[in-house]
C-alpha cells in the first residue's frame, strides 16, 4: 500500500533545492510532488498554504516580501532540520548509493570542546562513518556537504578536515570496506 506523500516533506525538499523560491513556484512544485495522492479533484492549495504557514510559525521557513509576491527560504533552524532528516530518514535527500568516492573526516577538537566533539562523533556514526585511528572517520556516503555546513555553523576551522577522494591503495580500500560493512 502506497503511503500518501507528506506535504511538509515535499516542501522541505523543494526549499532544500532552492536558495529562494516564490510562493507561486513553491505551490506549483508542491502540487506536482503530491499529484495524484488526493482523491479530491480540487488542488490541495489550502493544505500547501497551511503547511507553509505552519513551517513559518515553527521558525523553519522565512518569508521575504517583494513588490510582487512573497519569496521563501529555509531558515537556519530549517536547514538544521533538513540535515538531521537527511541522516535519520529512509527517504533521505542525499543518495545512499556509493559513487566510488571516499569521504574522510579528520576531527581534532581540544578537550575544552568535548561536548561538540561528542556531538560530532554521534553525527558521524549516524551518517555511516567508521572511526579509524582515533580521530579519522571514513565513509562511502555523500554527507560531506552536511559536515561542511556543520563545520561552518560551529566555527570549526583546522580542527575538522573533510576530504573526498577516489584514490586509495587496494589494501587500505579492503580495510575500509571491512570497517564500514
């Protein structure tokens, strides 16, 4: 049995793809995303508008008024929610198919930032990274943009390095594949 697509999830995905989007475009894309899921012949415009208002009241979406129409974008809280959904959700925005690239994150936060270090370790584990050599994490999943944003949000500079590569010697590749499987 097919599950009815969530209007909120559809709107989040649309906003994640666009830096800013007009109300008309947002409604049109949301209608297309949920097309055929409602038995009513009426367009689900009310439900979409209500969802946008709810997301604004929760502080997840920001509205900017131009001379002609309103424009919307994810707030910083909305971006955090999208990032956390990308890790927790089975229908993640980020693909879980391996593209042949390795993601390597080197994390070296000092003891006085222990809480941040533990939070980052938790997120790395949730994102499918395996810990090797104490502060080196490796994964095949394309979450480097998520961690780049987290790095910026936390103001981390040289304490966290993110690398993406497709070149690893065969013995290391075997070892990495054993760790992450």
